[in-house]
């Protein structure tokens, strides 16, 4: 690791408190997500990526929490509740994508919005939101209740919502430069339930398409997960450095 120094918030002379970052490896347990043609599940890949990003950020002095440390199911509201409870400065939900055509490849990063930026984003948000418990445990904003429009009204008054776009850009720029994850398909927005109720900048990154044989092979490899994890860590670091003391 050669990139710059750790970033802390100092509350008193001589007392520095490391900022907290929550990384969310998507899916897990009986919700495996999509899978590659070789049968490697999304839940396995994204956990490997999150572990690399965690180590990279911890090496620079950050406190990093994973929403799951193994192959277990964690509800969507529990994930963002954890980030809120820990006073996280940033929340990154990590996923891999799938398309009906094997030619599609590339990386996308999303922020919360009441409406999807395009039809493919809408379909993706429905796919990711299938994590909802069948018994009807809802996701009305990270356990705080209220419909999405109301949540977005609140977010519109928060610097966190504005900063989410900057966090998304930093992550997209860094991860989108990784050869095996290219091309960079840009920033998008949609009504992802895992981002609702966030009191900090929160983004969802789709690292690539497991339906693309080449990209799936890269993401299933230690090299690919290492490169993706390092890139996410660098993007988070650059975001926190850019926003300075206003980060939680």
C-alpha cells in the first residue's frame, strides 16, 4: 500500500478518533445473488472484495466494519441500521451484476433516488431488493418508517445525500480504471432499499457482470478481488479526504 496517510477526526488536542467505514458485501446465506457460468456465486466474490478493501483501509487507520463476515443472510434494513448506529462516515454496498446477453460488461455505481435513471437500473433495483423477507419485514428507511418520497425529502436536507454523489464518483473513478472491471459505465441512481435511511453518504457498486465469461473469471480470481477491493478502498479514502471535517 503506497497511498497517502490515514484520515481522522480530532475532537480534542491529542485525541484522534478514527473514522468508521461500513462495507456491505451483498447477499449471503440463502440469498446467493447471481453466479458465473462456472458456478461461482456473487455472495462469495463480493465478500472477498470487501475483505481486501477492509484490510486496505484499516492499514491506513480507519475503523472498518463489514455487514457480514461470513456466508450468512443479513436483512437489508439491518445493514443500513448498522451503519447508522456506528456513525459511519461512508457506506458502500458491493455487488456483481448479471445481464441476459454475455457481451455486456463493465462497472456501475449508484446512489439513492426516488426513480431509476433508466430501465436497466429499475430492473436491477428490483433484483437487489428481492432480499426482502417473504414474511413481510419491510424496509421503510432503515427501520425508521416512512415511504420513499418522505425519506428522500429528508435526504434532500442532508449533506449526506449531496456527498453520496461525490463518494460514488470517487469509487467509480478508481474501480472503473481497473482493467478487468472496464468499461466504466458511469454513475446512476435508483430506489435501492439497502441505501434507504442512510444518515451518511451511501452508494451501491456493481463491480461487473458475472454473465460475461471474461469478467466473471477475473472477479472470481484472487487477483481480481484484490484489485477491486484496493480500488474501492482508494475511492473511499479520496472521498473522505475531499470532504474533510464534515465527514462523520
